[in-house]
């Protein structure tokens, strides 16, 4: 018989399949799949436990087979496969076993039986969903939608089931969820994206609370026995901020903490969960100044460390840092104004607070915030029932009013000045009332606004009430605002009518008030009208108080005190002169001031009072 020209290959030689994968690639694929799934069993996650165990058991049946068939010299895949679902993996194994030439591999009977058993099992594999995990998902959605203690407890229990027990667990879970958002967004899963973002926000809140409980104040800040205000803590590390910066979302963080967050690949705001429009970090000089002041008052030394790496990280290529800061501030302002317009009460409170800080950091920021349209929305928050929201809104308006152009924008905003006056008179917090008075002072720097503010009903009553009832800072703000308004002569009788004179005399007698010079300056201005001088003449203790201030007051205080005396003498005539002469300290004090006055103005007024007293004595002697 003729020998065939193409003899069949010997049994020991590798089998080649035309149109199929090479044997080595096929076995490598199976080996890779088995190792991929088996590796999960080293540290079982809290979810899909039954599916993992089932898949691991199946693949362990074939591990020895794949290792025998795999070429020891062949390399593993360089790129890891994406993690498919367990049902898909079972189908993959079934398809691979469909084309595996088991009969031609010379396997032992035991191994062949195991392969055939696994083949039948994978062909019959179905999707398994653990009802406990389904229930956990429903509970999580309910907890995300719930508010109050019940939702908090449910969320805490679920996160414990998910093994989120330390900071690393929280950070890793946030990273996985952010990756899931990117994947779902690419497939159009809008509902899923919304749910995952909500879950990210929930976990971030829990992460912050976890860190707050576990954080200790750093030894280098020397605050082991001092309670650091929450607004001075970094929301990420919960430590006292050394270098506060503002990111695109408008929130403030410590530079080192937020830099680590961004450099680790996160593109969202840790506090709000919103995607960052840019990565610029804007120094929050206002907050840094407040932190430095607080540290100084509490004798805390902040460590200052600089190095070449830090300096290099702050340098920006191709564009000036100032331009980047302006662009970032503009985007932050627009973002925060959007929150004021569309957000709920909590979001509005936070947005107003961030605008308050941003507006304190420079003239450019004040201009950009006003251009973004923040003023009308801040005005509406002046009547907020929430004390913090009201305080943040009026303080932001105060900061914005420092810029000259913004004064006109605030005064022209509907209800702005009336809202500020209401806060002065009946603000929910002392600081809100004080800052509202300071806002009136700032706005009244323009002459035409002195008239407009004075014409508002209740303006002077509110300021006088703050002057009477406020703390030292509130009294000073009220006195300065009233003095500014009193520059317009038409406002002076209205201020007197509101009861300012009696309150001012009381302030002069109160050593704890600490605004003697401001009160005397206002009294000197009010003496310029007949109503003011007459009202001061009715106060029996005014002369004695003014004489004491001539002896012990500051140079500016003495000058204003003698001016008030002269106005009272010219209006009250003999009665005021008689009171002065009855006070044994008045004439020597006036003589000393006339001889060696603290200023030419004070000297002239003291001499004028002495002439009036001499004239009164001469008339009395002749009569």
C-alpha cells in the first residue's frame, strides 16, 4: 500500500486546529480565568459571597489540568481583564470547554471526569441573586432618601456590613464608586449615575463623621486642650487648617489635604460630591487671617514648612497665577450663586457662607461675585428664619459693599437696605446685627446714600437700639454708622428723636462699653443741631461726665468733649454755665486745656467756654 504523503501527527505532538485558537493560547486563557476568580477567595468581600464560593469550587476542579496543559514558558496576559459578572464567567468557561479537545489530550480518567462534570455544571449555570443583598440594596436606597436618626442608624449598619471600618476603606469605596459613575455615564444610565452620586455623597458625609470622631488634634499645633472651631478645621483631615484654599466648588480645604485628594485621581469635591470644573486652588486669605488671629489669641504656634517641591507645585506654566485665580474665582462665584438660586435651605446656608469667605479675600473677588448676580439672592436671605443663613448673607453683603461700585448695586437692589435695617433691629444673632450696622456704615460713605438711608423708616431706631443693647462690637458699629449718617445735617434731628442722646450719655458712663471716643464724636455732631444741644442740656449728669472726660480722656476724646460743652453752653445759656461753675473741676480742666490744648481746635473751644463763663460771672455780679 502506498504510503500517504501527509502522515497524521504522532499522538505526542501538539495538536493544531485550523481556524481555532492555538492550544497554548486556549489553555492560557483558561488558566488566567481560573486564577482571576480564585484570587478573589483570598479575601472574600461582603457581597456576592455565595457566587464567589461556587465559582471558586468549580475552577479548583480544573486548576491542576490547566497547569499541566499550560506552557511553563508562556507569559500571562499583560493587561488584566475587566471584572465580568459571575454568570458571564460561567458562560465563558462553558464556551471554552465546548472547544476543548478533551479526548485528544490524553488525560487521566479522573481528570477527564472532573472536566466533564464541570462542563455540565457551567452549561446549566443560572443567574443567582442573594435575597439578603437585594434587601440590603433596598435599605440603602431608603436610607439615602430618609432623614433623621432612623436613616442615620440604617446607613451606619449598612456601611458596617460593607466592611467600611477605617479611613482607607472609605477612600477606596469612594474611588470605586467614582469609577462606576464614569462607566454608567458612558452607557447612558442616568438613574444609576444619580443613585451612585447620592451614595458617594452619603459615604463622604459618613467618612467625615468617622474622621471627626477618630481625629486628634495634631501635636505640632499644640491644641490638645483647646477646642478648634469647626470652620477652622479642614473638612478632609479635620485638623486646624494651616493653608486654607478654595476649590472650584467654592468649599475651603487645607492645601495639603485637598492636593492629596486631587493627586490621587479624585475629580470631585469631597464635601459636595460635585465634579470639579478645574483644579486651581485659590488661597483663602480671609480665613487664614482669622485662623492666625485665633491662634494668636490662644497662644498656638502653627508650624510653617516650605520646600522646593511646594514652591514648584505652586508655579503655573503658560499662564499667570493671577489670571488663573481670577478665572477660578469667577467660576466659583457663578457656581455658588447657582446654589443660592436653586438650592434648598441647607445648601443656601453653605453657599452664603462660602460667598462670605470668598468676598473677604480681595477686591477682585467682590467684583466677580457681584457680576455673577449674587446680591439679589443674598438680599432675599436677609429674612431667612435660619440664624446662620441670615448672618452669612448680611456679612457677605458687608464684604461686597467695600467695593465702591457694589454700593450702588446693593442700594438699588429691591428691599436691600430695608432688609439690612431689619437685621440691625431684630437680627437672630448678635454678629448678624453688628455686621448689618457695619453694612450701613459702609454704604453711607457715599453722600447720596446718607440721605436715602436716613429716609428709611426705622433706620435710626434700629441703630439706637443696637447702641443701647448690643455688645461692645455692636455698640461701636452702631455709633460709627450713626456718626456717618449724622454728617448729613438733615439726619441729626431724626437721630436725636430716636433717643440717641440719652443712650450716648449712658455709654459714656459705662467703662465696659469701650467706645468713649466714638460716642463723643457722635455727640459733638448732634450738638450741631438745636434739638441735640437742647436734649443734652436736659440730661443732668451730662456736664459732670464731660468734665471727667476733660481730665482723663484721650486727646481726641478731650477735643470732642469740649466741643459738646461749647454747644451746650451756647444753647443752654445760664443754666449750663451755672452747672459748670458749680463743678469744682470744670474751670481748672478748661484752663489747662486752653493753656496746653491737645489740639488747636480743642484749645480754641476751651477758651471760648472760659469767656462765656467770665461773661456769666460778670452779669451775675452786676445783677
